[in-house]
C-alpha cells in the first residue's frame, strides 16, 4: 500500500495522528477484503485502528 500507487499513506497517518473519513473507510475495506495486503501494511493498519480507539489518531473532515 504505497503512496506512489495511489493508495493510503500509512506512515503519514501514523506520524500526523490524523486520517480522513475516506482514508478510514479505505483502511477498513483493505483490511477486510484485500488478501494481498503485506504483513507490514497489515501491522500498520492495526496500529492505526488501535490508536484511533485510544484517541491518539483523530478522524478529520476532508478527502
């Protein structure tokens, strides 16, 4: 899931502590349906979901 391929910037989300509603939806979709997600990306997605639940990453309006 690299930014270069038009996919989610996982490292940027973790660094900035923010994600848009669209990015959140895409994360859920990738996590639930895409068997080709690498272990590394799956781990980062899990970290994002964990931080959202802890209030360390906030959902923002926007694209």
